[in-house]
C-alpha cells in the first residue's frame, strides 16, 4: 500500500513539474504560456521590427514545417482603433486569403482582456496542407479603452496569435497566454 501511495505522489509531482509554463522575452515584454502537449517544440524569437509608427515583436513556436504558432506584439507610438469588430473582419479575410474556410469566430477573454478566436479548415482547393488541418487566429489588446470619440475603443499594444496546432494545443496556448510589459519598460499611466 505504501508503495502505491509513493508511486501516486511521484506521478502527481511529475505532472505538476511538466505543467510549468514556457516563458520568453520579446523586447520589453515577457510572454508566458503552456501548450500542455507532449509534442516537442522549439521557440524562436525575432529581432524587433521597426515599422512606421510601431515596433513589432515576434515569437514562433514550432514543431515541424506545418505545425507552429506565431505570437506577435505590436506596440504603436500613438493610440489606434482597437474595436474588436474591425479586427474580426480582418482576421476572417486573412483566413480566407490563406485558402481556409472560416468555421467559427468566438468572442473570448484572453489574458484578462476582450478578444476573439477565429478558426478555419482548408478549402478543397488548398492542397498545400492536410485536409484535417486547422488554422486559428486570436487577437486582443493589452490596453484597450473605450473612447469618448464614439462607439470605439483605442489602444497602443495588440497581441496577435496564429496557430496551426490541433484544437486542444491551441486552446491551451490561448487559455494560458499572458503578456506583460516589464516594470522597468512600462510607460507611466497617462
């Protein structure tokens, strides 16, 4: 009996140890998540990209040439329209342009913020991916606030996630995702 209890304790501790979130640093941001998968994966950060009026930080999580997720943090120099309806439309168009049929667009709370998760399956003419492939796109803003200027929201930092991992792995990624600007880099409140 003691042997079974000891074995059970070891299994519980090993499960807890495996559930440790992955952490990556993207410029002034700390990104953490848990894929909750037995798949082997690698992380690859990219150098920040300076675009007109924005800095873009990127992280790729990949298992092979067809299974990966990309997390992009776009930090704008000035507030932008962060109304979710606009970004839902853009995500649907992007999924269609990649030859996937949009199957669902679901409002979600991601990292404690208003966001959405869109998903799709390959269109019949999309012969570049397996027929059972899935494509996911999630977007939320770290600092979206209602604007006095009308029925819109504004923000300066968006988080965009694209994933070709299976449903359960993507769900774990989206459900555990946390992005935080480090205190030394955070802007003082306006």
